[in-house]
């Protein structure tokens, strides 16, 4: 099986290529870079649809954010630049294309804001629909990382009525009601999710038609599990599990989180320990159980993904600058060693499509 893979990397004077197109051959267990694209500055997060690719520009010094659109050739994976739009906010770090294919949401980490935007029928980016700036009264429990609001991701609810935002700086998952043309209005108070001080929520995923929410706490090195019993009006914390083995004393920050394709296993990445932790998930209760820890074959596993056949896992190691192809046991969830790797300087994101 051949898969098309896309990676996003930080750019600078030494590394000017931001988006990388790769090919994964599962029969040969090889991974190779096909070509690269330089239209986007520091595209640290990508969103890929069958016909288009959208990239953030995580720029801190310009005082503005930027999103870029590319047309994607389904047959060979090649990208053709369409357009870019400049937005409010700095250090955009996450983009989410909505299921309707006509709207998207993006998170600005440094400025602590979120906005929604339009996608035209030809895949090009239109204007901004809504913009929300988070505010804080002062530094949080971690005065360095929580000096103000820092929005790290946006996720749409399963029914498409609400948008959830993990704000690392404010220890809160914000919930917004979605109105006409992707407008955002802060939901009622009981829909907001507050974490203990200093946990630093980063990324979240839903499971079982939105009944369960799984959230990585970057600073606290935990996975928080939430359940809703009223269709998403409120979420209750039902479990909190660490991402590190007992007795680990090194510096670490938790990062990405993903389910296997069959929903049986959950993974989270550890930067510092440089590992992935494996959990088994109970479909009926939503609870997870730690099953093991696996090396990332590099430093700072910022992002990872699982192939559609469930047999491989790809890891983007930012500090060591490599994308690693790992074998995966689909029955047990275990990672079974490195199959191949490619060098990509300062790589921050990787995703795979058929």
C-alpha cells in the first residue's frame, strides 16, 4: 500500500522548506521525501482534505497570523499554492477544517485567541467570520508558560454545534456556541471546563459520538478523561491518568494525543522522556488503562499519526529533526520497532492519507 504523507516544519535562515510531501510504502516499509514547498512560514500544523491542504504560519515577530491554502492532486499528492490570508493574533499553532468543508477554526498560541474563517468553493480562503480574544487577570501557576492566555487547539463537537478550545495559559477548555456563518458566542458557564491550576491543557480528542473527551495536560503530564450525559451541554471529569511511568523525575511536557483507527487504543506523546504512552480504552465506560511506554527514536515527539490500515505509526520529532515510521501491532496496540525514518529539520507535524 502506498500512502501520501505531509509534514510541517519550522522555517528559518537554514531551513526554508516548510511543507514536505512524502511517500510511505508499507510493502517495502520505506518512507521518502518526494518534494517540499516554501510558500508558508513555519507551517507547524496542517489540515488535509481529499482535495486541499491548509497550513498555519506560526509567526511570532510580525504581530499577525497567516493561513495558506493549497490544491492537492489526489493521484500523486502534489500541492499547488492557491492563496493566503493574514489574520489577527500571533503564533498560530493549530487549524481545524470543519466537516462542511466551508469553514475552519484556528488557534493563536502566543496571543491567546481563536478565529473562524470561510473556505470558498474552489478551496481558496475567504475572510474571517469570528474572532475571540481570551483575557487573564495575571500569571497562572506556571509564571513562564502561563503568563497569559495561550490557545493550543480547537475541536468541533460531534454535532457541530459547539467549538472547544484548550487554553494552556488559563487552565481551561473554553466552549463556544456556533452560530450562523461560523460566528462564536461563549457558551453558558456550566459548559466551560476548568482544570486544576498548572495543568496546561494542550490537545483534545472526542470518542463515541462525543460522549467522551480525552485531553492532554502539557504541564501536568496527564490525560484527563471527561464524559457527557446530556449530549455535550456539560462534561464531567471521570478519570485522570499520568503520561509518565511511576518514579520518572526528568523534565517533560505532554503533547499530542490520538486514538487508533478502531478506537481500542489511545496514545499520547512525551517530550523530555521522548516516548509515546499507550493506553487501552474501554468503549462502554470511556476509562483508560496504561499498557506501556515506547521510545520515539528521536527528541521531542511533538506530533504523531496512525496509518489508515492501523499497522504503522509516524512520529514527528522536532528537536532531532526526523520523521520516524514505527511498526504497530493492531491487536495489542504495541509499537514494534522502527521501520524507517527521514530527516526533516525542525519538523513539528505529520499526517498520512491514502
